[in-house]
């Protein structure tokens, strides 16, 4: 019996909001699900860091108003069918799953009377929140439900290496001659024992999250390196909008070591009345946009970068003295973090800088989460539904992850009811992983390669881009990716090697997309 060869109805790679909701949706319909997470538990991804909230609706709201806000923030580069889908269906599914079924503890005045806040780009207050740790509360509830479910096998400390497809991996000629290519699972590195597992499944879903860690400054967790994007690209799946990387304007400056994620200061802080000032204490946002501090993120980010370049300062500041509520109660996590840095959030200006935050592009999917590769789905930040267009509207990402996780789970379950599992011929045709390298990894080389990737992306493929910068990045990353492929073949497999390989490919994919798009729009800002 091969302990490193597993089988299931569905394999879900990634355990954030999208992966967990998809797993629960499938499992509730009696399907056998394997859910992979790179961390030691289910709560290590970006979902747990989401502070602001999740889009819902208020009494005066209408799906058309939300559609208009999403399209405006996305510079009308959005896919209208996806925007209509999230505006109409999103709040319904949220009510069904998060308010009624899983009872997420959103702030309320009394049972059923929810507090709603407003963030930049929204024309009204429609966002549900749990103080300033909404994502953490959602993940605590979902993780508990996943762990209790008898139909879900959670495999921790697993790093997906490659998707398995009939055309790339099946040894039987019948599959190679077939015009359609289908995904049948993945090769997965088990970090606990240092071995590669072959996981075969009728359906596979990528829910691997964002790409922030390929940048020097980011609000993202360590695993956010675009692994799903790199694997889908290698398997020939279509990608979309990869040049649109959203930078959050207000990440806390100071108090972090090099390469660590920066602490996010939620946009809701400005939504409640905080304003941005320079080192002289002057407000500068009204000079850049009539919406001032509540302008969409890309505009606020560029205004901060301009202010820093003009003044030579390392940061700008958030002045929270205009917030009417008790900041310690409304923003306990942020207030506590400021206190650790010797700052009183209510009285002292808080130093902030932009940081890579959210990936608006990704693996192209339809409203059911299907990709262009047969039997492969994607949901959450690694996917491109078309909802965000050229720039994401605040707090729509948790709603998108939940809705597409739910839709994909339903679609896979429906298709599983109609089809038999993988054929014996196909299962026997997929080989196990063959180890290739024998040389031990060198931590100094890996560290230097990451420094190259992060500095190149920050300086050349960052907030403001030009042909010169992008061409330099293209040449540098092409050379690095080529060298890494040789290094990868010769070196014994490890999590750090796989992550570096995926990170370099993600950086290259984003650079090529940015180089091809000459038009300034949203997060993709060309200065030439």
C-alpha cells in the first residue's frame, strides 16, 4: 500500500474563506474532500488578517448601487456579469451562510440589528464587521466547522508543487492524443516527512490566496507568493488582469523586521473620520481628489507616494483625532499594536506607508469558479472573476471568496452526482513523483534570490511603472527564473525551494502582463 498516493472526490488547495466554504459545501452534500493548508492549522492565511469587514446591504441599498460602486472603483474594467452576480447573489448567500448557518459574531446593536460601516469607494454604509478583526472571526468559525466535518480530510503543512493533468502526466497514449486536457489532482510536498504525495481527484480547486510576498513591503502572510497562479500557468490555464496589483495605502511604518509582513491599518479608520497628514501636520488628500481621504485606494496610494517623494519623508501620518467613537473599542487590534510602538492611537499621528495588499487579477474563472482547464476550479484571491477590474472596492474580497467558494462547491457536487470517478486506466497512468536533485539547498542563495525578487518588484513593478523599469525587471527576472530552473533540477526538494520557484514565476508573470499593457488604469499606473 502506497501511503503517499491519496484519492478523493475533490482536492482543495488552500484553506482560507474560499477553500473552506467550498470544502464545507461539498462535504455537506456527502462528498469526500481533501483540504490542504501550507500552515500548521487552517487559520494561517490572509483571510484571518482582514480587518475591515464584508459587504452586505442596508435598507436603502439596491444591487444596482453596489454594482455602480464596484464598477467605479474598478475603472469600468470589470466583467459586468460577475459584478451583477456578486451584487445580487452575494448578500443572499452571506445571510444564508454567515448570519443563519455559521452565525459569525458580527457587531450588532441587538440581535439581528447589525452595525454597518462605510469604506472608501462605497456610496453608503453596508459593511458588516467584527471590531477590526472580521477575517479572524470568520476563519475561527469556518475552521471549527471544517475540523468537525466527517467528510473533510485536512492535511496540514502541505505545499502543492504541480497540478496533475492528463496531457502532461498520463503515460497512456490515449490521454496524450486526446484534444482535451483535464486536471486530475496535484503533486504535494508533505513538509512533516519531506516526501511528495500524489493526490488524485475528480475535481481540483485552487484557493491559494495572494501574491504580496513577492514585494518588499506587504500586508500579506508569508505563504502569499502566487503558487496557484504559477501552477495554473504551467498547466496552460488562462490568466487575466495580472498587472493589477493593489497597494494598500496605510500599512504601519516601523516595528517590523525586513521581509516580514507589515501591519495593516484598516481603511475603516479613515471611514470613521481619520485623515492623512504630512510631517508638517497638513492634510494633503483634498489636493489630489475631491473625495479626499475616502478616495479609492489606488488614488490614495499614489498621493502618499507623491507626498513622500516631494518631502523626502519615509512615511506620512494618520491623524485619528477626528474619530468620534472610542478608538480602543472600535479598533482594539490596531490600537494595541500602536501602543506596543509607544503610540496613543487617539492622540498621536500614526506613521503609515503603502504596501502590496491585494491581487486583482489571477486565474480566469466563470461565475461557477470553472477555469479554462477541464476539472480545475479556482476561487478567492488567486482567481480572476472580473469583479474587481482594475482596482478592488474595499471589503468585496471576503464576499467574493465566500460566494465563489460556495458556487464552485455546488457546481463540483452537481457534476460529481452525474459522473463516475476517475477511470482505473487513468489512475494507473499517472506516475508518482520522481525525485531528481541530490544537492542540499543553500539558505544564503535562497535568501539572496528572494531579496532580488522583492526589490525588483518593488522598484520596477510597483506603484508607478514605466517601460524602462518594466524592461529592466523583465530581463532580471527572466535570468533569475532560468537560473532557478537549473537550481531546482539539481537540488533536493524542500518547501523553501518550491516557494522560491513559484514566487519567481509569479513575479515574471506579473511583469510580462504589466509590460504588455501600455494604458494607465486603476492599480496599473504608467508614468510614461
